[in-house]
């Protein structure tokens, strides 16, 4: 059995917990938190909740799944703990992945452990889809569409605005852009032409809604480059209609083969009821692969590009060939 530790027990940590519970070859050894352990109630019975500081002493776990944020947590946590354990994270700041990889790779090799970074659905499963398309159709045009789904980061940005009690922001692909890409037209599309943003905002009583809306639609790096719609609703409507965290999207690649230029379109799509539960399931599958590598004495950092599909499951080669090939 692969003994899994979870660092951080928010939405993603709970998603990993649920995935481990369904894995026949894995067990949850402990959850580690920066909060007060006594305030956390797990869904898994007889599993201890410990302070994060306990990890410094050397815990009896095979792989540590680090469920922190990409902005400040993971750049510090993953290299730190890769010196002590085999680890998995979901670092998703695309532009900084090479830097993060180098930091984790050095730490993991120094400690003799295996580490997986940037694991989830994007980066992660969508990354694999983009790579397979490029391998099969060299030079193809690849488009990534996200949504319709809740962007947690954009929702948080709205909640920071004065007078906002709660908010949900949905990223929505533009239907006409999707149709053109699926038809193999290979259009050149701007940011605004690919996605729109729809915001549902619960404002405090007496708050200046016109000001709030203006701050949202003009917010640089978040909304200014998109056609953005803002709806003001009550807290009751927020809890009733927007309590979930759905997401998804598509990677679509179009290219040609042969001297006559036969056209081909490859599409990989996800429709997720729960973003954190699905991401937690991806993390758990790759935690299995990292544990296998660690058991073989393989150290250093890896991405989804480095892991063979057979490493992700508990099935034997005979079983895979009989049932999936």
C-alpha cells in the first residue's frame, strides 16, 4: 500500500482524500495543516491530523501531496519538502513552470526523492493532449478553451473589492470561436474573441454597485481584456445557485498530413462537476507513479510528460493489454 500524506485541507486536499479512498493500493496516512489540527474533521476515519511542523521530523509516508496555492505556497513548499519526501504538486503558473521545475529538481535530487510538479488538468491532462497532437500532427494549430466554469482566482479578485460580500466568476468559451476551430479553419483569435467572463456578485447593503461593476470590468490582467457581464444577486441566491465549483474545457488541434494536405482535428474535452475533486484525482494517480519511481530509487523532478500511462494505475501489464488496449 502506498502511504499518502496530504499537506493542506482545503477544497483540493479534500479532493485528494476522496480519490485516495477509492484507490485499492493506497491509504491515507495523515493530513498536515498550518491551521489548528483540532479544528479539522476528516471524512476518513482513524487518520490523524497533524501540524505541518510534524513533517520536519520525518513522517512514515511514501508520498506527500502538497495542496497549496501557486502564487506563494508551492514555490516555497515543494522544494522544501522534496528534500524530505517524494512529493506531488499542482503548480499552475504556466510562465514560471521552468523555474519551479529547476528548484524542485535540485531539491529532490539532493534528498534522493522523486517529485511531480504541475499536475492537474491544466497544466496536466490538457498538456498531454497538446503534446500528443503536436507529435501526431507536427506544426498543428492548437487552441485551449476553458469553461464554462468557475475561476477561483478571478472570483477571489472580485471579493477583494470594497463592498463585495461574495462573488463567482464564470469563464465561458465564445461559441462562434469554438465552431471555427472545430471546423479546422485555424483562425487567429484574440483573448477577447476566445472567452467571455460572467460575474455574479453579492454586494453589501448600500454599496455603490456602479463603482463595483466599473472596478470589475476595468480590472487589468483579470477582466479588462474580456467582454465581461456583471450580475448583482443576493447572498441567498449565491448560496442556492453558485455553491459548486464546476469547470472544464477543450484542447483542439488542427493539422494536415500527406502531400495532398488531408485535414484532421483532434479534440480532448473535460466537463467537471467539481474542479477540486477532479484535480485531486489526477494528483492521486500521479502520486502512485511517483511512489513507484521512488521505490526504484529514481530521484529528481518530473512532469506529466515524463510518466508512462502504465505507471498511473495499479493494474499489471497483462491486465492493461487484456482490458484497455
